[in-house]
C-alpha cells in the first residue's frame, strides 16, 4: 500500500492509464477481427477499407505508446501481406492500398 501522497497519486494515475490502454488495445483487436472477416469473405474492397481503418488505429496506438512502434509495424506488415495475397488471388494489383 502506498503511503506518501505522491505514491497514492501515482497509483491512481496508473489505474487510469491501464484502463485507457486496455480500451485502445481492445479497439485494435476488434478492428483486426473485422479485417480478418473481410479477408475470409474474400471481399477485396471491404478488406482494403478495413485495412486502412486498422492501420490508422494501430498508428494512433503506437503514437500514444500503448503499443511499441515496432510491434505495430509488424502487425501492419502481416495484415498487409494477407491483403496482398487476397488481391493476388483475385487478380488485382497488390499495390493499391
């Protein structure tokens, strides 16, 4: 248990940041699920739109240090690879993201 006022305040701040960070990570996971559902349905247009949304959400999460920038880059790369393979199967140019 924290005894000093500054330690008690730090406990409150940490609890608040934890809730905010959890909410951000949850939003990212939800967007990734929407993207994967679009990929599974083989809808290139919807998958491209969902990738754009999830990439934006990931970038914002990295900017606030909720997730490390390299973790975000790795996730975006893996999602882009799935999108590009879907586009290749559909016969589209994979560079139109």
